[in-house]
């Protein structure tokens, strides 16, 4: 029988290592975190973040450019006009396409959101020419107000614009909506006094 003592091997953890060994182990471990490859990976991540930000900005600029092109192809930003009069007898005003000032603009009247009539703005409005909005007088419109029961109403006039080579017709609001009251006395009266009192300057 062999009574010689046998040595038992075991793994030594860093925390179990003798104190005179521990500092060098820790130094070696800390040094590994500052390896040049780690610094390089940080720089790579920074460059990737900058590239992603630049890509997002380019995509945003592209979307804005497309939206701008669509707007100018679909809508006409050169319409100018106003609804000067809205009452129980008529709805009148003017409209000019400043891109083609000699053109006559088609307009549509809506009262309380319902279509009433369509016409071409070609009535005399010398004040529009004198204000420098057009080269001639013929840019006014004058709709007759249909019979309405007593109450409060809102008139809106839209200019019609063709886009997409005539494939689309777009309506654009002219000026601001005009609210008016209908009363029996106003409908039956033939006196036009004060009808132009609310006319806006072109």
C-alpha cells in the first residue's frame, strides 16, 4: 500500500491568488481593455452613426423635394382674389391668376358646403387693374344667391385649376369665406345701398 501523499490540483481564481500576484493580473486585465483594436471599433461605430444621420437627412430632403414638386404640379400658388360681397342677393368678388394675368379663371360658388353655381370671372373690376393685379379690368365674378330660408350662411368661392395635363381638376379657395344672414326683409328689398360697403381692396 502506497501511503505517499498525493497533491491535489485545483484552479485558482484571481481573487484567491496571493496578494503579491494579484496586482499584476489586474494590470494585465486593465491593459487588455485599452487595446488599439478597441479604440478602432469605437471610431468605426462613430463613423457608422454619422453615416446613418447623413443618410436620414438625405432621405428627408428627397421627400421634401417630392412634396414640393407635387404641390406645384397639383395646385396653383399664383391665384389671388377675394370675396367682397356675400348677402341674400349676390356673392361677388374677383380672382386673378398672376402667372397668366390675361387668363379668365373658372370659379365655383358653395354655400354652407353645397355647390351652387359655376362661372368664369370675366366681369369688369377696374379697381383690380388699378391696384396692379392685372393688365385689364375683366376679372370679377358675380353670383346670384339662390332663394334661402332665414338663417346664417357661409359663402365660399373656389378657383378651378387643371393639373397633370388636364387629367386632374383641383379647386382652391379664393380669399376668406364670407358669412351672411338671410332675413325676409333683406330678400324682398330691392335696395342695394351698402352692398359694396364690405368690398376689400385688391
